């Protein structure tokens, strides 16, 4: 896939200040050494939404086919995992040159920061220079190794200085501003009298949360309380009150991680397994130093200029997003969407982008392993020089995520995002990020993703509509046909799960409103797996169809018959009694026997059923199906016991015959 070294970066949430600095550091290395950075960003955290787990699917593309070396942003990925879970995650990654960033993983080359002297220096400064001795600690939860290490140094320093620390003064902020604010707010409300004059926060975001909360409680920083953070992210500089902090030099760490990976790749050996970057203390206004000291090498710009620049950028970005959303109010087919995207790329300073769609959407649920499909199409490729291309190129993404011939369109920093809607993966989108903040590009991607998935659905609807129109179906028939199709099981032509649930609940509600009762019946075919394994899935499909035909024949036209999936069927039979159920079981057995006697197929057709009764008090379909399933389980167990007894009897008879001989 080209001659340039491809440095993969596995990271959590590209828009966090930490992750943005990691990407910037590796981008800097790639530009200087003519490499390509490919970012695989997942999205997990304390504020995760319902479908954020879908971002995990992008990890399946972390392979030697797509990248040459891998840098794992361990410090961000391990925050919400135990050490054992995190190490297990790493071990499950494909074998390639891999460097851990932020955490020393024993069997991996690692780049870490040494914060001991910097933290000691800042804490001693607050104690000796500002005469503060009553400390609060704002840390992350117990699973976070980074937070724990900083906490240990903090407590050791207090002990060295003869300052006692009360463990009741430990608060949890989970590295998030809002959590830190809430934790501090709760503490202040519980303790009416302030019993602290300094706070050490294990990251800058929590420091900002503490400062905001203190000011809301009319406690002033630094006059009443000194506050110190950790990280030295941009926002520690551009707030109304500059945050004193520890600069762990994230950009430099990331740069050195890329350099280490590149060196191992070229030489084939690990010369220095561990690289240590020294952190630096940064003293500003929040601790009480009115005049800021000289900034570190990564932040030499004056605050006023930075503040103006960021505010200006934010205003421009908000305007652009607003304009794009106005343009995107109505979903359009994919062909029309490309023009809109070309304008979007130009507007948002996106130099390259690629859109890959799977031939079929892939259902994906939380905690499952995502398997990359073997069939996909490169629908769109964009670069500033070539503009929008529509190659419509079919390829196997499980081999390479970008097909040959298009790799040269990649820029020094590309981010791969999964395209999904609820539980379905549609493909992925690769784009280069421009001059704006990473949170801006995360938002841009989410908007583009919604546009693309909406366009896919519109395109599919248009194809279905055109197909139906060619058969001269009227508008009313067309609408009705779509309704029926969405509720019908394609294989058996009875209700599918969705159709059954709707129709079944409706008829239960109708009859219970009239004070009438009926049965909910749950059926499970016997031995379908064995049929599939022995005779093939075509035979299994014939068995399912045959069982559906028997059910349609036995039950009345007023009954609701549906296939819930696989070998499971369900029926709602109004005004049917337990006595009727016994007759139904008998007829089912007879009909299955008739089918088997014809010897049309080599397998034996059989089904077990259970039931529950609905009435005015028990009218919820979900509960009724659960009860019917319990009844079915008893039936299945009885069949197995009967079969076992029969086999045992046959065994005894055979043994008796042999003994007579």
C-alpha cells in the first residue's frame, strides 16, 4: 500500500485535549519524516451515549494490512478499564511493531512521563511560597493508573513537608469538568465551614471544574484557595484565570513514540524499550503567582493572543456548522449528496476524504467482536487537487481498508470513523483534519455520517419505489405493499417479529377490552441445528417453510401466526382454551408425521409448543411470551426424557437378545 511508513494511532475520543495533543505530536513527526498517520478513534467515557460502542468497530482495521506500526494512547484508553482488562485488550491486537504511550506496558516499548519532580516542585511551592497547608485532592476513580500515580507523589510530598492529609479530603472527578464541579459542590454543601486552602487536581479539566464551583460559592481563587492542575492543555491558558499546572509535554511524548516505533521498524530491534520525558512545573495565577512564569516550549504564545485566536476560530466554526446544517435539512440520494460534501470539505479545510460502504449493513451490538465484511465499495474519494471522484470500486476491506490506486491520496494525518446508525454498521469514512479543533471535526464527522446514512436509506427507498412502480402498482397499493413487506417474514410469508408483535398486541387488546380470553402459544422446532449441520442450510430452510405451512393450515384465519426468528414461532389464538391447546398439539404431531411419512426430505420434522393464557389482568405480550416459553421448556424437557427412556429400553432389549443367543 505505498512506500511511506504508516503509523497507526489507537486513541480514545480525538476531541479531548490529551488526544488532540497526541495527534498533533505524531503529525509533527510524520511531516518531518514523510510518514502517514492513520488515527483509529474509539469513543468511550463517563459521558458515553447509547451507541458510542459502535466506534469500537474501527479497531478491527488495526492490522499490518493497513498500518506498519502502532502507537497505543494507553493513558487515555486505560482510564475506564482495569489493568487486567486493558492488558487483555492489547494482547488481542494483531502482532506488529507497537509502542505504548503514557503507560509503561512491561512487554512493549513505551514512552512515559516522569512527573515526580514537577509535582513535588509545584506542591512544595504552594506550601512554602503561598503558605497553604490544608489540601483537597481531586482525582479520577480507582481504576485509573495515571491518577493513582499522581496521587501517590502528591501524598509523599505532603509527608516530606510535614503536612498531614485527611483522606476525607479526597474527591472523585473522573477527569471531567462537570464531574469535578458536582463533586466539589456536594462537598461544600455538606461542609458548611471551608476546611481547605489548596486543591491538587490530577488533570486541568478537573481544576477548571473546581475553580468554577468555588467561584459560584463565593470562594475566590487564588485569594482564598490555591488550585493546581496537571497536563497543561490549551484551555488551562485561555480561561479567565490561568491554571497553575504540571506540563507533561504530551506533544513531545507522542513525537518520541512515533520516532521509537519508526526506529524499531527500520532496525528490526528494540534498542531502548523505555523512553522517559521529564514533566515541567508551570506556575500561573490559580496558585497565587500573579505574574506567570515563562511558559514551556509547547506554549510560548501570549495568553491574550491565544484567547483571541481561539474565540475567533470558535465563532468561525460555529458559523460554518450552522450553514452546513441549513444546507443539510432534507435527506438526498447519494449521487446528489456528493456535491454537498465537496462544498463541505472545502468549507471545513478537509484536504482528503474517502467513503467506503459495505455491500450490506452489518448488525453490531455492544461487547461483540466486529468482523470486517469481505465485500465493500469505494463510493467516493476526494482530494483538493482531484476534487470528488466516484470510482464505485468493489474490493475486500478485510484485506486493505483503502483499495490499491487510492493510497496516494492519503495526507500525513487521516482519521478513520465507522459509519453507523443505531445497531447497524454501513461502512467507514476516512478524512484528513484541517486547522480547526478536533472537537470540531468530530462534530463534522457526526453530521456527515448522519447525512450519508440518511442518503443510503433514501437511495434504498427510491430503488424499492422504482421497482414497485415498474409493476404498475398504484400509490395506495405501493404504500400498503411497503407496510406488508416490513411486517412479513421473507422465507415463510407469515408475520415477522415486528409484524407479529404489532398484530398480536392489537388483537390481545381488542379481545381483553371485550372481557374475552385466549392463548399465546410459543413454538420451537426440534433439532433444526442438527438438520442444518447434517443436511445443510437449504434443508433447514425447507424445514422452516414446511413447519410454517403446517401452522397456517392448523390455526384459524383469525389467529395471528408469526416467525420470531430462526426456529421460533408464536401464535395468538383468541378464545382458545387449554382443552383446545391439547387438540392443537395432537394435530401438529399428526401433520408433522404426515410430512415425514411422505419422505420428501431426509430429515424428521417436529416442533414443541407451550402456552400461556391472556385476559384483562395479563395482557402484555412480552410477559405472555415469557410464560409460554417456560411452558415450552417443560415440554422440551419431557420430550428429551421420553427419548432417553426409549433409547435406554432399546439398549436393554438389544442386550437381552444378545444374552439369549
